[in-house]
């Protein structure tokens, strides 16, 4: 029998759904999971070797770490991951991969450079020129993404000039960079999400956005199971490979002319995928992490 693997889940709380499911699956497989809040980890440099502490004591022994780094702790979480890498601890997703996926424009740059089709996109530091930026991507409808320094983002769908004006009024003065992205014809209800683990698609969903009012951020959505074409599946796997992510969600637009990848999430929730598809995604993620640990 294989030895139990000491598996650390870096997460703000063991009560979060995805974290809880990972812990349950690890235990069911006979491993030894522990949840560590990244904000309770201290980092030390300047001694004989990089040091890691948890609550001012030694960091728990770990054969592999599964990062669950949300936008609110993005920068500090990446520092913790980098310190783990310096100490040679295997990570399911590395600090560089997570940083690239969280930076929306950098993510699209890497994908486009590798030949993965993406929607027409422009980025600017001054939102006052929003109307001109929209023209550069072909006019409305568009997605307007607000990017802050801590990695958080908000999304607005602008389907008309009126909603564009409302969006501009809402974001002026916020001092955030913006990304304007082509929202291809037929985009509503045509968004796909593929969960990729270990280089293969393990679950696929179709996402229906629930519209807000007057340019309000689109934060709610419903999902149902989807069947991917061979090309959609290939692009999802390729996007994960380009960003060097062992577990991620790849979001695509299912449109005439072929799919377009518009976002990749290195710390996705698995709740919707497990509920809609009936797939034990948590178990697959744990098994991939254990394989990386040599277990």
C-alpha cells in the first residue's frame, strides 16, 4: 500500500466549499490533509536557507501543496508560494503560473503568442477613452473588465451605447486599468467552462450570465453540463499547458468561426462542475497533486 501523502491546502478557511471537498477527498484516499491560511504564514530570508513559519512555529511538513489563492490575498499568497518553491516543496500550481493567469492581459498575451485564439482585446490605463477603445474591438457588445492592483476584477457587459455611457459614468474616478474585450455575436448563453486537471478536461459547463441593470457588474451566473467539441477540448487543454497549470478552469466563447478563450482561472471553484456534471473533481485534483508528490 502506498504511504499517505502529507497534503497542505493553502486556503483562507476549511469551511470554503472547494477547500472542504479537497480535504474530504484526500482523507477518503487515505492521505493526510491540512488547511493552512496563507495570511497566517510568515516568511524568512537572510539566514542559511529560506524559512517558513505558520503561526510563528514551523510550517507543517508537506509532500505537496494545493494553492487556493483568492484575489483578496493575491500578492501575499504568491509570496508564500514562491517561498515554498525556494524550499523545494511541490505545488499543484506554481507561483508564476498563478500570477500569469490572474493578470488578465498577460494571460491573453501568452495564449495569443502560443496560437490559442482569443477575442479582440485592448487594455488602457485611462477609462475616459472607453468609447474609442470599444471601436478598436469592433463596437458593442463588449465586456469591460476593471483591473485593480491586488488582482481583483469586475466585469460589465455593455450591449448598447446607452449601457456604455452608464459604465463609463460608473468607472470614472476609480483609477483602475481597464480591459475592453470583444463580446462576440451570440455570446450570451454561449460561454463554456472547461475544468482541466492533469492535462485533460474532466468536466465541462455552459454558462448563462444573469444580466445586471444599466452596466452593473455581471457577478451571478447559472451553469449546466456541456459537451465539448474536439476543437474546444483541445484548446482548453492547450490553454492550461501554455500557462503551466495542473488544475484550472478555461473559459471560452462558443461562436461562429471557432471557440475563443477569454479567461483562465488557476484557483477555480469546483462546486458548479461537481453539481452539474456529477464528476468528483476534488478527487481528481487530489490524485493529480499526489502524483506530483511522487505518491
